[in-house]
């Protein structure tokens, strides 16, 4: 009788697992650049494929036209709540196309219809096709998204190692929200890049303090901060974030009096002064060294004095306008300061005022069947919960559990001591995202997850560093589960190829259920209208009634449509197939009571993520 072979000892299994892990780690570290480049190439490929199947999204033509006009004329729009950097950088290669600006001057105010006509003339009636213009400009934004990936990979590898860096790079490369928004000529992904760069540069400044002269790192941080604000005004939140990180670093010195003595409120003030001065110089350059009065009458369609303007539109100056109305004796001084005295970068200050006014007045939004112009404090947490890939949600929870286990493994008595000794890199990743999200809870402009994209790179790096670095004692089973989550993120992302804008995770019910939560730029920016002609041709449909939410010119795509009738009898009489933008449907149905008759029907088809087709020519299908 043959004796049974002894099974592998637990110690032997552990040794073999450690060897396999070491071999994989060595291989990834050795081929880090190749793996990182492959991830960035995969992200760019997905963005390019999505771009090819879509037309212009809302606000893209506006940003492109403003950016190109700035490059050609050197003048900024008189009224805009967007800084110019993320507008003129994508427009730079358009100079090679020698495009024409709309017949009318583009840097004077216009009403909404006139502005839309200008945008369509620039994009759809120019020397080059709209596809060519968008391709050239969007390639720049794809490169900026890849640059964000380079920053994530480089910094994470330098501070946490190759495997955490590749894990963070995987989360970014396969994130549907970055793929969807990264190829649009909008400022959300560029500011995510600049926001992360500003935080990491301030962290480098704090790390260098006491070891070498602090002025040069502060100047570098200031330049990056100015570039961030030049991309999007919400980057001004970097300033309070810098203060918080400084105070945390000061607190971490603890009983080390010599180290703590280097930190002080006067030093913080000096540091912020240097950062602020460098930021403003960078912004002054971004705004083309613009120097003119706050309200240059020569550039206004209808020149008015401050008092005349207050009588017509008292809210145009915000709370300051109402104060002047109550104290008319200060009007002559206001006239002098606002309409006669030149100041540097007045468009910067006008833009900040306009953005704060927009925030104060609110923006129409749809959320969970509700409508409001003031927003909901829980809008962004819910949107992040339904539009973040399932694998990333699980990964984040695993990282949170692992960090709490490490923090409390020796009881609650030592928690404060552990927090004080914690590597400052962890605070640089955690505090900015939490602060940014906390501010977003108070926002009244609730139109899309793209407004919280700056939080995500911090989440990618933090989650990957917790679960895949050697900084924390994470159980092997938890690391393996984290690796499975990375695969799940990639698979869930690939399943949406190439319609990434309408992505909703498995937990929420997937893309077909997304409209129950939110619409607008979470699903529908008018990008899918390019796909409609092919659908109509394939189904033999020639007579359509269309409710369109977007900025494209329909004639350009050969679409000739009637408005959607107010009721079913009119729709049947017209004999048309109803094509409904999901955003237009939800807003008009809920706020105006229109299109409610469509509730009795189930869509007979879908185009992209944003259009529902209702073919009423046959027997209707009830819900």
C-alpha cells in the first residue's frame, strides 16, 4: 500500500505565494514604463472611438469659438464665467486651419439665441468641416487627459511604488467618466489635472520646508495654482486646502519643538503671499496681460453708467449693486473705479463675480424625479454612487476598511499618536478631496458628475496606495480582492464602449436606468444626434418629430423634423415617429407637463444613451 503523500504545509504555501508575489512585483517594476504607456494608450483609444461616434456636446462650440477668437483677436469675451486657458489651448491647432470667425464681433455680449447662432456658424459653416474642427481640438484634450495619467503614474510610483502606481493608472485609464469627458472641449478634465498638480506641488513645498530654501517651491506652487484657476475658477479652493494641509503638518510636529518652531502663522502668511503673487502673475499671463476698466464702455453694445445699469438690472453686480442702490452717494466713486480706472486682468474678476452670481441664482436641475434651481446637498454623493464603476466602489470600501484596521490595530488609545506620525502624503491625498466634496454639497449648480472629477484622481491614488503598497499591513485576501476589483472596473468600462457618457454602474441598474436618477450632462449633452440618421435609415423612418437637447445644427446631418406634438391625437395625425432627448423629456414632462402622454408607451428603440424612439404608427405597447 502506497503511503499518502503529505500535503503542502501552510508555511510552504505562504513561501510560494510570497515568491510569486515577488516575481510579479519585480516584473511590473521592470516593465513599469511599458505597462503605464499601455494603460494611457488604452484610455486614449477609448476616447478616440467615443469621439468618432459623437458630434459637438453642449458648450463645446462656445468654448472653442471663444478660445479661437482670443488667439486671433487678443480680446476676451466681456461676459464669461469661464477663464480662457482651457478654451484657447485646444484652439491652438485650429490656427493651422485658418478658420473664419462669425461675421459679428464675438467678444461683445449677446442673448442666448444669438450666441447659439454664432457657435453654429463657427462650427458648421466654416472653411473646414465640423468633424475636422472637433477632431483637431479634441485631440488636445485627449493629450491633457493622458498628461493627467502621466502625473498619477509618476507621483504614485515615486511615493508608493510601481504596483500602486499601475493600479491607480488602471483606475484612471478605465474610468468611464474620464473617458467620456476627457475628449470634450470643456474645462473639467483640464482643471482636474491642474488641481492635482497644485496639491502635489504644495505637498512638495511642505516637505522641502526646513531642508532647503522654501521660496522657490512656493513660487512653483503659485504658478501651478494660477494655471489651475486659469483653467476653471473652482480651483480657487486650492487656497483653503493649502491652509488646511499646512496646519496639519504643523500639528504633526507634536512635541518636537525645534521642528514645530519652523511653522507659524507669520510663515503661513508669507508662504501664501508668495503663492498668491506667483498665481496672479501666471493668471495675468493667461489673460493676455489684459489691462482695462472693469466695465469698458467701448466694448459694450449699450454703454450705460453704473446708475443706469443698476436701474435696468440691479442684480448684475450682486449684493454690491443692491448696496449701491441703498447708498447712491457712492455712485460717482463707483463710476470712477469701474468705468474709468484700468486694472490688471479685469475679466478674471468679472468671471468670478458672474460665477458667484450663477451660484447664487442657481441652475435648473433634475434629480430623482425632483426639479429645482437650488440643488440638493446630497446630489453629488448620489451621482457619484451611481456613476462610479462598481469595482471602484468596492475597492474604495476595501481601502477604507484596511486603513481603519491599521489605524485601530493597537486600540483606540494610540490613534492620535498614529495620526500624528502618519506620512504627510496620506493627508495630501485625503484632505483635498474631502474638502472639495464638502464644498460641492453646498453647490446649487447640479448638472453633472463632471463638476466633481477633481476628486477622483485623489481617490484613485489613495485607494491604490492603501491596498497595494507596503505602507500598511493589508491581509493577502484583501489585496487579492482589490486585484479582482481592478479587473471588474476594466470589464464594466469595456462593456460601455463607445457610449461612455451615459455610463451608470451595475448597482444602479446600468445605463438604461440612469434617467431615473439624473439627466443633463450625466447622460445627454446632445452628442448622440450624429447617430440618429443611421438609425432612421436602417429602420426606414423618414418622418420624425424631434425634441432635441443640444448645440448641433440639425440640417448639417440632414435631419428635418417637426416639433413633438403636445398630445397623442396630434402625434397620430402627423404620422411621425417621436424621437425624444431624455433630458428634454424629463424637464418638459416634469416642469411644463408636456409629453406626459408618452408615459403610456414603451420606447421602441434607443439611439446612444440619450434618445428614446417612440414609433406610434403601429399598435402601441403599453407599459
